[in-house]
């Protein structure tokens, strides 16, 4: 998970705490080095495990370099395009969470 992904997840967790409600079903990554580790209190799973466990959830692809490839991977795993949201800049995250611009 890169800086952009961490920035997004940290802000989503802050929102989750504000509403005292769990809004994150799972965190997934393609990196074998990250799968099975824990980040922000969530175990990181493979994309396959996550899509099988949460077929109706919304998916946020947070990646600057290859978001369309990741979206394609999710679609091939049975997730509809309407469930997938691509975030590829800190501006999008700041707007989404109504944040002041923060350097990452």
C-alpha cells in the first residue's frame, strides 16, 4: 500500500471513528508481502479472498499508477463497475473528506 492508499485509509478510519460505525469491511492488496499483515486494525487480504467474502461491498481503488488494471481485476472477480470507485490523487481524497490540503 502506497502513500496515497495510507492517506485514504487513515481518513476513512477517522470518519469511521466520528460516526462510531465500522465502514471498512476489508483491506486488500496484491502484494504477497502485505497479505496477512495488519494495518489500521484490519488484516490485509488478497483480492480473491476479499471479493469472495464481500461481493456486495463498494471497492475503492486507491492507486496513482495503474487504477484501471486494478479495476479490471475486480471486475474479473465478479465485482460490478458500479461498485468500484477509482481514487488516484490526494485532491480527490481531500474533496471526499472535505480536508485541508495535506502533503503526502
